[in-house]
């Protein structure tokens, strides 16, 4: 994983941060929708800031990390560091009924990656960018 970069610059309107209770009322798939964007931006920013590469190479490197397989592997490294609340969000995301299926990952990896994304979405929407960076820093 690349060096961590401050995500809070991407929060467009910080007065729109949700309370923990509000965020918990969102569907875990909705949290994962946001978390997918957060993680993709984190990975892409890290790649661009780490070296001058061609767009095709950046896309290939990004895809490997942002894929369900890549997210599931990262989750295996950080899962033990999740708080109880984060673990509950992860389980909700992992167990949620999804409208789509992964084309390139098995069901278990896809479900785990959805749980991972739900945690990131929850943390982002509650203004916990520092916690996101803490979890993603390796």
C-alpha cells in the first residue's frame, strides 16, 4: 500500500457529516457505495503522488488494489484492528443482499470486499478520515 494521504481535503461540505446514528441507519450497500469511491480515490491519489506513470499503468495498478480480491486481501491484514462498531458495520455489509454479482471474484471475496467498503463509507460519512488513514496505512 502506498503512503497515506489526507482524505479530508475531499470532503466537499464538512457541515454535512452524519452522526454515527444517522450513518448506521443507511443501508450497508449504500455505505459500500460511498466506501468504494473513498477507497478508489485513496488508491488512485497514492499512485499518482508516488511516481510519474502513464495512465494505463496507473489503471492496471489501481484495478489490482481496488478489486474485490485486493480489498479482501487488505481486509485480512486490518480486520483485527477494527473496533467493535466497525466490525458490526463490516458484518452488515458482508451479509447484505446485493443487486449485482462480481465478475472476477468468488462470492466470499465479493462479500468481504462489500463489508470493507461499508466500513470505509461509514467512517467517511461520519467524518472519521483520520481513522480511515489509520486503517489503510501499512
